C-alpha cells in the first residue's frame, strides 16, 4: 500500500517576487496563509529559506485587493527599465504610480542622534544641501509632476538649515499644492520667533512633527533623549500660531505599540493637530535575535491595535489607500464642536445592521469613487474637506455640518514601508512616497535606503552584477 498523500499546513495563495534579506538578490516568494496569518516564503539559492510575517489579518489582506484604482503616471520617467525591478529606480516606465508625496532632503546634519535614524544623521555628521541644489531638485520634481501634490522638506533636520526660509520661499515659488516640513520639533520648541516666522507660510503648509511616545523610556530608546518637554513646547508654539500639524509616530513592537490609543486621544485634544501617522519599524537594536516570521510589526497589527486601543474607530473606518493598499491604510474622523465622529459614525445604524460586520463601501460605485478621492495620500487641506463633504453626501447619513474646514478633519494613517524582509516587487511598483536623489532621479522611499542612498548604490548594484555607469547611460532624461 502506498503511503498517504500528505497535506501542507498552509494555503498557498499567490506568488510574487521579493529579495533575499542577506544578499538582496531577487527571489521568488510564495504568499501563504497559515494559523490565521499571512506569510511570505522565499528561497535564496545561496542563503536558504526565509519565512516572513506579512499580515496578522487574512481578511484585511484580501480586502485590500478591492481597493485598487487605475495607476496614475508622472509626466515623464527618469530611467529606462533595463535590469528589472527594483534595480532601475527611477522612476522607470514600469512604475505604476506617480509621486503622491515626495521628500526633498535639504540637510544631512541633525540636532539629534536617534538610534533608529535611517540617514545616520547627527550634530557632527554631514552638512547642508545648497540652495541651488535644492532648487534643482524641486525643478526636476516639477518636470515629473507638473504640480506636485505634497512635498516634504526633510533631512537630517531641515529647520537647522541656515537658509531654511529661503528654501521655503523657493518651494513656494513652484506649483506645489501642499508643503510639509518633517521635523523633530526642537527648533520650533526652543525658538518662538522661528515658529512665528513659519506661520507666515501656513496656508497650504503642514508640520510633520516627530512624536513617538508620551513616555520617557520609549523616547530614549528611539531618539536617545527624553524629548517630552520639547514636544510639549513645540505643540504650544504650533497651537499659538495655528499651524496645521501631523504627529508622526515611529512604532516599535513591545516598546510603544501599547500607547497608540493614548496618542490618538492626546492628538485629538491639540487644536493644531490634523492627524497622526503611524510608521512601524523593525527593531534595529535587536537584529541578532530578530525573527522575521514572528517579530515584525505589520500594518495589520497596528490597525488591530488602533481598533483595540481607541474607542473612536471601528473596522469600517480604517481602510486601504487605493494607490498603495498593501502599505498604507487610512481613517478619517470629524472633529465637531463637542464630539469626534468617525466616518462610519455618520452612517445610519440601520445600514450597519444589514447583516455584514464590515461596511463594504467599495460595493457602491458612487461611494467607491468618492471614497477613492478622499483616501489618497495626496489629499491635503482644501481638497480634503471638500472630499469629505463629497463622500458624506452619498452616505446614508446622519446629520453633519455642511461646511467643513481642514480644522474639522482628523486623519489617522498607517504607513508600512517595505524592507529587505517584506519586500514585494508587486507592491513596490505602486509606491507613491518618493524621495529625490541628488542627481534628480525620483526613487521610491522603500528602495532608496536599500539600494540608492549614497554609497549603497555602487555596492548593491555591483553585488547584483549591474554597473552603475550602465544605469546612468540608460537614463532617459
Ligand atoms: S520600484 Fe518602480 S522605479 Fe524602481 S525599478 Fe521598480 S518599477 Fe522601476
Ligand atoms: S531627528 Fe530624524 S534625521 Fe535627526 S537623527 Fe533623528 S531620525 Fe535622524
């Protein structure tokens, strides 16, 4: 009698391409469902098998597939597709989404030395990009985008650039719809006059304020210092001058992921704060014991923690963002006079009781269209309040104010960047958060720190058997 046919302990759902986390060469990756979780299984001929946790929520993983929209391309591409993704950034013609949000690094220097800093910035390392170099980058971006949606001045610490306000003026002269400054808040906290000057730009402008924790210990682990006083003082100045602010929370598993609800509550009480962005990072300090099959903090886990820790949002509120649904999720609430109402709170209870435990907005074509307009990373200020109003018009609604302003909007975003473990070629092609390379290329943020920052490009491209000179020759523009 032949032995019984054995069964694997998982469902093989689909196939994609990833990278070997050791050598960064491209490898095939199976997506499997096992024990209520989604994993990636990949094999490198040199470094063997890897299992990586992708999601703790199979249904949400599948649902993200309903939130896809036709890709929007930039006005031009910057490189040719020659070696295959991700070795042709970019943007190469194979990329499937234009830049919703683009970072322009204006300083390498920083007034902090954060242990988690991907740019390795510090008060003693690096300098400042010159104004002509920055203008070149802004112009290159405008050639790609026409009217870039969101541009984020970043660093290092951008506010310590000696020509900071000249750079702000240079950005303002270009047709940029929404300008942001990505800052640790130290200058804003300690220099009231600086905050006052910043307020002159506040129309179409937002401070993207590093804000990881309300607790001393987590701040010391992530930032190397107890910054609680600095953050309080920065918010006092931002409130005083009424400058729109998003709090940015770097989340590390086991360190500050139990503070999510508390941070949302805190943010809702600050008049200048328009929302919170959560960015899970994988612990850099524990790499020796890091097990990617267990220890990764995924978007789905952050989403689950928001649902558990915050009474504001329900499962129907936190939705995949259609331009990059694998990596970005978003939720909206309205800050009204005496209450905070999530989007689903405006839907009649009868609708909620129609036998589904999830509101399938995407099944109604009109609602889907309006929702897709609203749930885009490039939504900012004026068009956000319009888009919320637009969407509310087609919801079976309760009462809501007919005139909404950006002050009424509270937005929670989760962004999970791809790293060497969860890298997925299918997903990176949809990346819409990009960063300007000093030579004018526009590179997905996910691939920049792996392949294209400073000396990495020479090293990694050589490792993958591709000559940098060849890449340069192939550039289209
Ligand atoms: S990530 Fe995008 S730009 Fe980079 S190689 Fe892939 S398709 Fe091209
Ligand atoms: S504040 Fe930002 S740029 Fe400065 S060291 Fe920390 S992470 Fe790096």
